[in-house]
């Protein structure tokens, strides 16, 4: 699937809640994982980024140097942050804002609740560090927010370095 | 003691800061606050310095040549903190004429004083982040007016309190 980039309107539109048992949502979940895997360095992807207004995203921070707790690759529907603490600044990028990075304060410890696609099983993920940041970034996408909406100051956006 | 407000801008290359700072130091100019950054391949320096006359600073900077455009002007020292609480305004959307003009006019209309502002254009995406000192009782009014401006401009605008933590 193609990843849309800002200023695509769907990236700034709160996405709809979904029925996790809907076969279309199960296919979307698989497509998100496939698209994430196809992009080098991509640790998460939300449905609005591929042009679908749905509260569905995937995350996989396995092996990332900043990750501490990891839960492998997973997809969540209708996810919400229910607890957030230990706020820390950090620099993040986004496939939908490919030329910029930004310094954003995120909780380094979160509890996230969501539904598994297919079964609709409710799951609770307690995590920290980079996986917590990735979850907050993806949940923001589902709410129509980009990291640009949360940068820490006028000097907190940076042109991404291109290494030749 | 008088202060000088100096700007220097020119095509980016290695050593601009060293050349300018050295030229000023050689005539006894003392740098105080400054920002220096690269804007689309141009290097831009804005600085305040003390200790020399405008003529001395101008003389020191004109010898730099090399495409560097410098301006020097004497200013009155001003270190007034503006009243109000710090807020952050983020704007992003499709580039079009007048985004900065429209957004900052709304901020000024609510009595917001912009203390720092950066814009970036990457491809079709325009991004503006402004730090604004604002009376807290006018924050809600400004947020509403920014939402109207955002709809008119077809951009996204977020306004929130800036956090400042003392450690």
C-alpha cells in the first residue's frame, strides 16, 4: 500500500472506530504489517497513513536500540492510552512527514487498551521506552494528529539528514 | 552601554561563524545573544553585541566579502520580559501564500507576543511553530480565532501551553 504524506487531509482527520471482526479490517491489519515490513526502519503504521479512516495500527519495535520492553509485531483496533507517566522528550520521525523530525515529549511508560483484529479480543499492553513512544505516535495518527502538532518548541523541528 | 544589532547572511559554506566571530572579536565586540541557522542553503546570523561602535563593527564585517551581506545598527538595550504565559502554536498544511501573515495577525490581535518562530517548507508541506507569550485569560479566545483562521487557510493549527520545567 502507498503511504500518504502530509498535507493529505486524511492525516489530520480523526479516524472512525472499527469492528475488529469485520473481514475488511482483518485484511487491513495484514496490509499494514506488510507495508510496515516493506519500509526499512519503519516501526509502526496507522490506517490513515495508507488512506483508510480507521482506528487501526500496527507496531513492531523488535530489535530497536531504544526499545526496552517489546511485544513483537501486533495490530490494535480502537486503541486508547489509559495510563501515561514518566514524560520524556525524544526525537521522532514519521513516514508521512518524510523530510522532518521533531522533538516531542511522550510518556515513557504507558498502559494501552485495544482490540485484536479478527477475534475482537480486548488486550492491555503495558510497556515503556520506545514501544511506548511508538504506540502514542500511532494512536495520535488514529486521532488525526501528527508529531508536528506536539513539537516542543520553535526549534524542535529539524530537517531530516540525508546521508549520501 | 550601547548595543549593536547585527545580521549576516550569505550562501552557506564552512567557516562563516568562525570568520564573523573572529572579525568581531578582533575589534573588541562582545557577542551576547544570537541565533545562527541555515535556511535553504543560506546561512543567517542575527546577533546582539556590545563593546564597539557601529562603524567599527561595520568595518570589521565588510572585509569578509565573499557574498556575506552584513547589516549593523545601534539599538537601545532592551531586556523586557513580556507578560503572560508561554504557549505553542503549531501550523501545518499545504503551502499557500499568506499562512504566516494570517496566523500571526490573529495572534497579534489577541495580544499574543511571538518570542520565537520557525517555518519550514518541505515539498508541498508548510510547517510553522511559534512560541507565544499570552495573557492566560485570552488563551481561549485566541484558540477559537486560530480555529477559524485554520479553516479559512485549509491548514491544521494546534495551540497548547508550553511546558517549562525547572530542574
